[in-house]
C-alpha cells in the first residue's frame, strides 16, 4: 500500500464488484478533525474519561498507544490529566490513517493480510 500511495494520483477501491471509494491518497486517508495519538507508559487510564477513545493498544513494558478525539476537551486538560494519572507522556501527535487502514476498513477486514 505504501507503493500505491507513492505512485498513484487517484485510487479506486473495489470490493465484491462494488465501488467503495475513489480519490487521492490524501482524500482517502483524511481523518476526522481532532484525532490524536498518544503514547504513554505507566500510570492508569483515568484520563480516558475526558476524551472519545477510538483504540487503545497495550505494548510491551506497559507502553500504551491510545487514539482518541478531543470532543469538547482542550488538549492541555488531557495532558494535565495524563500527568495526574501517574503516566509518563512519551509522545503526542495528530493521527493520520494509513492507506492500508482505509483499505481494511472499506473491505470489512476481508483482506487484512
């Protein structure tokens, strides 16, 4: 999918003979406004109550990768809540879906591998 994204101006996703999506790689990967990804270690997840969680992955050694949207909460309030939870904030960034994620979502995980 990385090659497709690099080489193609437009992408058409077909699934079972049905057109699922058409557009530029940027258009297909566009995420709803305000989606974030935070990596933390330690602490608890009490701060999750402040945001709208999309996914949480527990990695090795207590590392969490959390994707969320802010809703009506300001980002500084979320960062403060993370610190109060005892967690260490490793990184925070705006989240951008990959073309692979878009494809899997559009085809209902039938071609995830």
